[in-house]
């Protein structure tokens, strides 16, 4: 039993940290869902998102492109 726990806890911890890590390698981007928004952002606190009046959504880069979004002018 002890051996199983020792394996599961590091795995859980790794999954947890990678989920919250602000990394580009996970291919997630941020979108504003406001009326005029046509961009996606790599950085959640980007200038282009700071005047977003709606909720900010996190989606995969692939999904953002499917939605017709292009990279934010501050980040290209
Ligand atoms: Zn941006």
C-alpha cells in the first residue's frame, strides 16, 4: 500500500502543477468573448485583454483558430 501511495502522489502533483503553469507549451490561449473580439492571447494579463468587458476564456490554440481568431497585435 505504501508503495502505491508514493507513486500516485508525485503523479498527482505533476499533473496539478502543469495544469496551472503559465506555459506556452500546453498550447492554450485566452479569448475575450466581447462583441468586437477577434483575437487570441498567449498571456492572460495581456494589454489586449485588459479592456475585455466579458469573461476571459481559456481554450486550445487549435480551437481559437477554428473560431477564426488571430494572434493579438501586442503579441505577434
Ligand atoms: Zn494579447
